[in-house]
């Protein structure tokens, strides 16, 4: 997911997206450990998406605090 698309979402949507991505990462790790994951890049892409969402949330938090 592109960072520009993430910035378009409001805070509630970002929190929901973060929860979904963490569930997806859990499922990907489970598939990887059992040897059923066919696309190993999916793990790193999911991790990067989580980092992007967390970054946008932190940026918004710091701007709301006057930072």
C-alpha cells in the first residue's frame, strides 16, 4: 500500500488497518513456518505496510501535540 493512500485515511481507519495487517502478518508467519507460503515477499511487504501505518499515526500524534 502506498504512503499517499495511507495518509488519506482517518485515524480510526488507520487503527483498523493496522489491526488487519497484524493479523495478516500472523497468518503469513504461520504459513511460512509450516512451509505453505509460496510468496516469501509477502512477509516483508506486510511488515513495510505496518511500518508505514505506524509512521503516519506517530506523525499525526506529534502534530496534534504541537510538536
